[in-house]
C-alpha cells in the first residue's frame, strides 16, 4: 500500500465548490452574491454550464444559512472564501465526503478507502477527517502490514534446516483485513 494522501480529495471538493459558485454567481441576477432562490432554481443555462452536476449547488443550498455568515440573504465571494478555508482547516465530514468528493472524482479508490475506514481515520473523533489524519492512518496501515510480513519470517526449528514450504504464500494475519489492501 502506498501512502494515502487526502490532498486530492480536499482539492476536488474545494475546487468543485468554488467553480460551482463562480458559474452560479456569473449567471446571478443579483450583485453581491447568490440567493437561496438562485441555488434551488437555477436556470437551464446554469444547469448546462454545470454539466448537469448539481451536487455542489445542492450542498451550498442545504448549508445556506451556515455559509451566509453576515445573514444578508446572499452567499458572497467572502462567504465562499470563509467556507473553503474552514473546510480545508477542519476537514470533511462523512456526508461532505460523500456529496462533495464523489461528484467530481467518481468512485475513486482513495474515496472508497477513506469512507470505509472513516471512523478509524478520525482519530480525534470530531466527525471530520483531515489530510493529516488520512496520512497518519495510511502510515499506520503500512506499519501493521510490515509487522505482519516480518513476523512470518521468524524461523521455526524445522524451517531453519529444511526451509518453509509455505514461504511462497503471502503473510496473513487478522489485522490484514483492518486496513486497505495494496492494489498496485
């Protein structure tokens, strides 16, 4: 297994949000931001420009009041900057990963692994995973795999002299199933 790096997940989620906002703002009738009406009922032109992918717009709509920090009824550029900064610093929740990452990346192995092992990756139990937590989990998984591999090389009294006929098989232990498999 190679080191899992969640940076691509976060970059995809944040750029998807930013790009969707830019398209929606460009087509907005209001200056200074997007209204909830524009998010929930975009024009056909806007939907076409988004390529039919409305998951980022739905995320903005569902979280409208939390994103609209100044409560002016619009999500402005500053609100979007605050959102992307907050998400990059605090990480993404399980639901945010599902909604924001699967829409732009498809079903990637990285996303599948992070969602599968979400509770183990979230070491501080705040309900969010950061890139640092993803990398730490990956290192731990690699360490456990190596421990398992090296334990299988311990000689038995018979294998020292006659060799181990099972040495061609890959080492296996109960912890092998706790971590993502190397697909390379």
